[in-house]
């Protein structure tokens, strides 16, 4: 038996009331519950409410406990980002990026008043601001995969604070520019990819 749209809304509302705050996690949990309830309705010949109630009596603690493991600082999303960057096509992009910066003297665009480090700060701040406005102001929703991978932006920022004084702030080596540009560009692509995946998943419940 397939659940109706009202049944899906009922489960989603239940999860919201039980503080499953991240939308992408809630959709995964909703998938799990919906499939289990559909099977229970068919096997036990129950209506939706009875099947849902019986399932949650048995599995509520487990489901909510798993949700709590996603709270606070977590490097899992950052690891997903790093795994995303080891795709073969990214290696080609890194080479292209390196050759671009090798033959286009970008250091000539920087000065003591606006260094490469300043550019990284502006880009990171812009990305973070866009994410905040998009999720908290426009969507008014929290998205675990993106919110937690924000740690990557902090790592990139502190990495440039540490490395740029060593390699030089005014004449930054091509490899350094390539690495930081690659990480920031990769993060933006990762962000867009996660949004597209989320929207496709959410579309199934509209």
C-alpha cells in the first residue's frame, strides 16, 4: 500500500515535533519510516495510523537517538566534501587551474592594501553569508550536510592565515593560489550539488 500525501505530511510533522530539525536528515528518516509503515500496512492489513503507531512504539527511541548523533560539531559532512574532491575529473580541473595561474600573473592584481589572503577572506565571507541568507532567511530551514561542512570554510580560512606568511603574502606561489582556489571552487560546486540533490529528494513529497 502506498502512503497518501496526508500520511507523508503527518510523519513529517511528527518528526518536526520531535526535533528532527535538519531537513535533509528528516527526509532520510521519513523515507525509512514510510517504507516500513507501507510494508506493515500490507503484511498486517492495518490502516496507516495503526501501522505508524505500532512501528514508532518499537523504533522511536532508536530513530530519535540517531538524530541526536547529528547535533553539535561533526566532521562527517566535511569528510563527504573531501571525498567529493577526489573524483578523477577534479584532477583535470586542478591541472587546468594551475596552468591558468601559471600564465596569468594574478599576483599583479594584489597589493599591500588587498592581498591574496584578503581575497580568500572576502570569498569565504560571501559564501557563508549566502548560505545563511538562503537557508535561514529564504528557506527558513536547516540543512545538515551544508551546515556542518561549513567547518571546511573555517579550515580553509585558518590554513591561509598559517601558510601565507610562510610562502609570502605579496608574491604568492602559483601552487598555493591553485590549492586555495581549488578548495573554494570545489566547496561552491559541492554546495550546489547538495542543494540539487535535496531539491530532487524533496520533490518526491510535493
